[in-house]
C-alpha cells in the first residue's frame, strides 16, 4: 500500500528526516517496542522489551516516509517490517497487504503471525505460526511467536514449552529471554495448581479423626463449600460438627442465603449414637475407602434412617440417584439451600441424558442456570456449565458447546478451580477437534497433557486424539507415532481411539493393531447405547475391509442394520455409524472399479433413485477419492485413487479431472451429490457449468399450494456492541403484483423471522453473515431479542417451511459448511431440511451492494422460467466477462 493511499485512508503517519537504516526498523534503539519477532533480519536484532505505559497508549511512532516509499516498491517484506516494529494496531492492515505480495514461505507466515499478535487476533497468530513451523520446523521467530500466541490464549504450560524449545537454539539475547519467559509461565501455573491442591487437601483433612482448621482464605475457593458439606456429613460427634461453625459462617458471608450455620447446628443436635456409624461410612465413601461389599448395605441403612443430609451426599457419590429421584428431590427441597436446587437440576439432567433425551437434559440445565451467577454457589453454577458443554458436544452443537466451555473455563480460572478448569480445557479441545481446527485442538490437548504428564490415563487420552488430528492433516507418520504412544501406556484405547487406529492401520499397519482394536472395543462395549454399539461394529468392519473384504463388508452391513432401527435421525451415534459404514462400503466398491455398485450404495444411503444422467457423485475419506459421473446420454465413468498426501482446501478446483468433466459438458445442468466433507465447498465444477448440490433426500422437489408470498429481511438493526458496521440500505427489486412481507430494523428478530418464514414461498435475507472460526459454523445476524440475535442452523432445521420457499441468503459465509463426516452442517442444508425447494448463498465474504444486485439478477432470470442452476451460471459468466464481482462470485452456490 502506498503512503499516498495511507493518507487517503486517514492514517496520518508522521515523518522523520532522512533516517538511517537502523531507524527505519527502530533497530538503533536500546529497547524494542514489539514483543513478536520478525523474519526480516534488520528488524530482528535482540534488545530487551521497552517499558509499557500503565495508562492510555502513547502516540504512534513516526514512519520514515521516504524510505518506506522505496521499500514499498522494492522490498514488500521490509515495508511490512517498518509497519510492524512500531507495534501499532493501526498499521497492521498495511503490513498484511505487503505480506500478501510475497510468495508462500515460512517467513511470510511468521510475519503474518506478528501482524495478528499486534492486532490482538491470537488464534489467527497461532495458526500462522503453525503454518510456518510446518514448512520449517526450527524457524526461530515462529517458535518465539508461537509461545506468545499460546500465552495470550491462556495456555501457559504449552507456551513455556515453546519458549524452551526456542531457547535451545541458543540465539544470543533471545535464548535468555525465552528461558525467563518459560520459567515465569511454568512457575505461575505450578503455583496456581499447588494452591488448589492445598485447598483440596485442607478440605479433605476436615474428615480426619483429629480436629483441623482450614488455612486462611480456604472459604474463598469455590470448591470449599462442596468439601464443607462432606465434612459436616462425616462429623462423628457433636464437637466435630460444632468445630465447623466458623467455616460455615465464612461461607455464609459469601452467600445470599446464609443457611450453612443453621445446617451445622442442626446436625450437632442429632443423635450421634445412630448417626455416627453412618457418618463414619460416609467418610470412607468420600475417601474411596468403603469396601465394595459394604456399599449396598450402607445405602440400605441410609434409606431407612432419618439422616437425609448423608443420604443426599451418598446417592450422588454412589451414582444411585435415578431409582430414588423423587425422594432425592424432596430432601433437596427441604434443605431450603439453593445449592441443592442446582444439584437437583444436574442429576435430573443426567437421568434424561442416560435415557437418550439429551435435548430435555439441556433444557433442564439451561433453566437451572437462570439462578446463576449466585454468590457462594459458584462451584455448582460452573459445574452446570460443564454438563452443558458436554451435552452440546454430544449434540454436535459446537457453537453452544464452545460458548459454555469458554465461559466456564474463564470462571474456573478466576476461582482457581483447577479440576473444573481442566474439564473445560478438554471440552474446548474436543470442540476444536470436531470442527477440524488442528492448531487450536493441538494446543488445548498439549496443555491438558502438560498439566498431568505422568498420568497414564491422561497420556492415553491425549495421544490418541493427537493421532486423530495428525491423521486428518494426512501427517501419517506423526499419527502412527502418536497412536503408538497411546498404546505404550498399556491402557486400552477409547472408542474414538479405536476408530483412529482403524484408519491409521490402513496406511501404516503394525502387527498388534488387531489385538489393540479388539481390546479397545471390548473395554468400551459396557454401557453403550444402540448407536454407539453400531459404531463399534463399524470400526471392526472399517478395519477388516482392508484385509478381508468379505468379512469387512459383512460387518459394515451389520453396523448399518444395527443403526437403522434406532432412528438415526434422533440418535447421533447411530447416524454416524450409518454414514461412516456407507463411506467405507462406497469407497471399497470404488477401489474395485465397481462404480455401478458404488452408485447403488449412494442411492441406498440416501433412500432415493439417482438421476439417470447429468450427475456427479463425489466422495473422499482421508487419502482416498471416488468420483463417478453420468453424462448427458447416461454414459457412466468413474475414477478412484488413494494418492492424496495433503488435506483438501476449502476450494475444490481441480478435484474432478478433465476426463470426467468431458461427459458433463453436454449437460444443460448437472446435479452433484457430494458426500461430507465435500458438500457445500465451491469449485467442484467449473464456473461455466450450470450445477447444484443435490441436498434434499426426497424424490421430488417440495411444492406448495399456498399463495405466493415473498419475505424480505433487510436493513436489520444490529445488536449493540457488535463490531460490524451497518450495511447499506437495500431493497430487492419488486415484481409487479407480488405480495411482499418485509421485516426490517428492530423487528427483524430471530423469532419474528422464523414465524414469517413458515408460509413464505420466497425468502430474501440481506444481512450480515458471521463465520465463527472457533466452531466452524456460520449464522445470520438479526436484530436482538432478549440478548440473542443469531439465526443458526439448528433453529432453521427445526422450522417447518410450508411454502417450500426458494431462499436467497445475501450474507457473508452463509453457505459455509462446517467440517463433518456424517452429514452436511450448514444454513443451506438446514433450510432444505426444513422444506425449502432451493437455496442460493455464498461461502465467503461478499460486498453488500454488489451481492444484492447479483442475487436480484439471478432471481429475475428465474422468474422468466430459467432453471436456477442455469440462471446462476449465466449471471455469473456475465459478471466475469464484464470484470465485476471479484473472487466471491465463484463462491456462490446453489443447493436444491
């Protein structure tokens, strides 16, 4: 970007007269302004960091305009460094523009990471450092910047490791500072963990025979209240109970209810001749020292006693609430303590979850969370978040899961609730893994492992997931090493680990793989639901189909049969088992060149007859690709290979070879069946072809007898606090005689829009679309109602569109499809499932006025009787011929 354009944009750099080379990159100063390290040599001389202002930011550093103008023409990397060394957010856009002029390299990735660090986009910075280190594993600057990004992402142990690895390169100055940073990060994390350990130990010591007093500040730990209840229940006599009054008073002081001192005094007045033996057994139960043969008699005695507080605790610790739920709820209500109100919601949700009613479990927890935040109840409130995040993961609602886990992680960190903090860290890692965010997933899992590096169960859990992440990136040797590290613990792999091993063994087999697989599945079979059992069968079939095709096919069909009677539409595990099994069967048929059989399997999976001509079927799985086409005359051609060594990008240009495109070129339009994760990606077919993603699973496109109504959602009032700017005013072209309903401004809320959508026959959205990079899901931003403004795919999917509308989503990222292997997860797929006959949307950012004009023109062609795919193709080619629209034009897709 030129200095002149900089001035036009309103960034007014201050010049300095004839700077020397050192001044250009501030290298002549005794201290550096920039924490990050640049690849540009003249900007990377070591100096200690400069002091930072503890009030408002100081003014921007001067730019050497004359030298900058020269660099912008001759040395884009040097020009980018000029902007970045000043550590000023206002200059990062200019730096990034210069870096885009450079060819791909580790240096460019690293300097892009610095720009993201300066602008506060720490996750993007991490992704850039990962990209740099993938190209050059010992890139010093990228190693340093990775440590900075991890530190800002609150992953201190992983950041410390990055700095230690960088220090090992022994660069003068940088190595010493890296060592200091690593020691500081490690020390702070270790101290936080030690304080939590001390608090828990103090709480458990309250169960000891000799009276103890908890340390000062113990009551400030959120977990203190949980430990307090156990101590009161385990008190063997009146004196030990009364000794807990001071702690009860401290805890009451933090709470609005003040019920704990009354509880202690009530227990102190109990008949300990009857209570003491039960209290003694309860203490042993808490310490996990109650013999197995004593557990049921203990519970029977409690159920027959009046010691309801001990019974409350024992039912939870023994996971026995279910059969006694009504009594449990009555006892909890009688305490008058809101702690137990929240606990009841938790155990009721667990009962619902185990019965397969996960949505009902979510509603119970969401309703209970309305009592939060509540002083003194922080532990219970955070625990409810933990349960919610886990349920949302099971339901594949990753946006909601990440929101709950992030909030819970922050709350747990604020209260130094180390165990809960790790639970949320695990959930965040799982969300990142499920949405294929390798950088973030690897960072979270590595931090989790660093917190307990000697615990074999932790090592096994983390290593098998790191193997899965490497496998998805087709880093096969790394995946083999990670799964071997998990197996080396001597512990059986988990369910998901077995699935990962089955895939790794296809590409890098080892002699003991079958034994490890069977052991893992045998261990996992206890307590599995029907859908999960179908997945277990699938894993075996997936493994054997590479070694004994007949046995493998038999097992895979068995998995499908096990999944189908249990309602795959309701049971997510069954849905995955069915989809994964068809994937293996389809690709195995393709490997044999049995393309007719592959298409029959696709038809069976979808429950519909495939189009006899002008069809492309595409499937990929790790390194394997299967493509089958039917041309205009019904002529069929197939292609299979297992040669891919890098993951597919978001653009699929070039995936279909020309030899397969040729039969399709005679088609007026082509329907594409792309199995996940291909569905919804742009570029699968060239822009001069008229094509659409066949998304619906019915034989015919939905129709309606309702009178035509066009719903237009436009000029949406943005929610307060959003960084997005108001879009230009846009009203789609009106057609003579049409009935139009418009929702605009503050009225365009999700609830009102969903209600208006029901009977519309055409729907136009003109609003912001937002892609959540953390959860890999996009949503439409509408007007706020009760603090919520997002229209997400699950709510759309649950709608019933009686008017079978054709939907236009003139919004950024509206066609983005989240990474999944079992079904398309996107707004267009949700609209189709809800009853839309077609959806037009773009996968990337679009320009509001241009997009409005483009989509209007496509609509106009459709109204004249042109097929939607042809209308889209013709309008796209017209814009490309006129040089209009830019690259986003290629990302506009049709779903039907």
